């Protein structure tokens, strides 16, 4: 394949993966992969490339890939390639190229080896289970028990995926407005995730440490649910309004896709719109937002704002990739603790004014914590199943 100037071709990607890329190709790749669509393509290409080579991305491949980048860094006149720290977690060596923005890759190679004696198998993970509380007060663990016919409603038809409940498959039509609604609720502990398909076909992805209360079947006047925590909604279109209520917000739609976060004890709430439109209500105002916009509400000050975001990137958590932006170190640690379901204690003295960005694979906590330690220049140890973070001395 002929390489066009300024374009990253499959041939260039192959050279990156094999460690044979030139300075110019590495520089081109670094700029190219900042685009989220290019990043997704590279992930797919990488899997095909490894399969074709019949190899796993081991240490030899890591060394070759990093060598290409080191050559580029040595020849670059810019000592700082990014002003903000970037945490990027991935399962392969090639994508670790993006980490060079943290600070000198020489430091990464030097420091990372000092954590080899920490055994992540000693971590104690959250032991709480997902709980489905039924309208009659009974509590079910869907990972271990099936939910059967209760009060005339078939509670679950999903057998292949224990982390999903589907209320839509038995033609649960909207009940008459005079009917008494029967409410269930689902509580998701730290480190877990869950999907609920409501009776109207709306799909709800629930984040760790979240709870959704919803009617088994909606009535003909409204479709109301209550959320604590974070959820991604793909709302089925209808003339009947769909309303998500939280402690401080009310989000109203007719049919659209959006993400809403309203954690207990947090200073802020937010709504991210992926497609369609939503109307966000606070105690003071109502506001309609557009796709790729985030409505941000500060609970303490009672003030709101709207900003442009990459909505698809910010909501990748539903697919197992957590993207964090502009968080303090404490907020970063709290998010990772919830995401992985482990107790993390921050004893470092990192300033609250410092801000961190990150992208974390759900399945690789060791890579995540190592990169956080390198970026923030902290040390960590595991004590009685807990992860302790302290200043690097």
C-alpha cells in the first residue's frame, strides 16, 4: 500500500506494532491516534495484526515499540509534549506509546520496575452482590437466583446474561393510568455493572455504586424512574414523556440517548447528551441541551453550565472503558475504587489543584494503578487487601 503524505496507512500501523517505524511515522501516528475513531480502528487493526502474526504482545514487542518512540523523543526539540498529564491504560504494548505525554519515558521505564514485587492477587475485591428489590419486598441476587412470575408480571426472561433483566419480552404494555404501579429497584455495588431493559424497551446501563427505581410496567401518562449514581439511557421513542429524577435534577425526554450522573455526597451532577435532545430541570431553571453537550450542575452553589464534550468518549464506561477528565487526585482515586471494586486509601500529599485525565480498561487494574503511580509520582503497596498510596520518596 502506497503511503500518502500526512496519512497513517495500515502499513504504518504495522510498522508501529513491529517497532520499525521511522521518526516521522511515529510523530504522524501520535497525532493520528488522538482521534477517537482512529483509536477504535487501531484497536481492531491490532487484534487482526497479532492474529496474523500468531503472536502475543510480549516484552520483546514492547521493547521494539518503545524504542521507536524513544528515538522520536530524543530527536524532538520539545521537552514537554503535553501540558496536562495523560493516563492511558491498554492491554497491549503498542498503545502504551501514548503514555509518553506523562513525562520522560526514561522515567517510566526506570520507575515501573520498582513495583514488580507488589502482588495484585492480594487485593480484596468488594463482596457485595447486585440486589433486585421486588415490589413485595423480596430481595433477589440475579447472579445466583432466577426471578420468576410475581403478581402476574414476568420479572426476567434473560437466561444467558445474569447481568441483565429484560421486562420487555412479554408485551408488557402501558397499564391504564388508574392502575397501581408496582416498583422494583436494582442496586449495583462497587466493581459491578448491570443492564435493565424496561417494559417500554428503554435500555439502561447502570454504573458501579448506582441504584435505579422503576415501575415493572409504565402507565399511560408518564414513564418515571429514579436514579442515584450514574446510568446511560437509550430511551425508546414514545409520545409519553420519559423522566429521570435524581436528588437535584429532573431530565425529560421523549426518546433519545444520554448519560446522567448524580452521586450521593458528590458536589456536582451532570447530564451528557449523545443524540436527540433532553430538557434538564433544576430548582432554578430548565434548559434544553444538544448532542455532544454536557449540562453541569454545582450543588453547593446551585449554579449550572453547559459545555461541549466528546459524548461517545465520555460514555465508553458502558462498554468497559472508563474515561476521566479534569479530576483531582482524590476524585481520580475514588472513581477507580468504585470502578474496580477495591478499597484504595490515598495518603499522598498531591495538591487538590492538580488535575488528571485518564482512560482505564475494566479488566486491568494492575496496569491502571502502575500508570497512575508513574503519572502522579507516588508509590503504592497492598496491606490487608487494601491499596495504599503514599508519596514517592
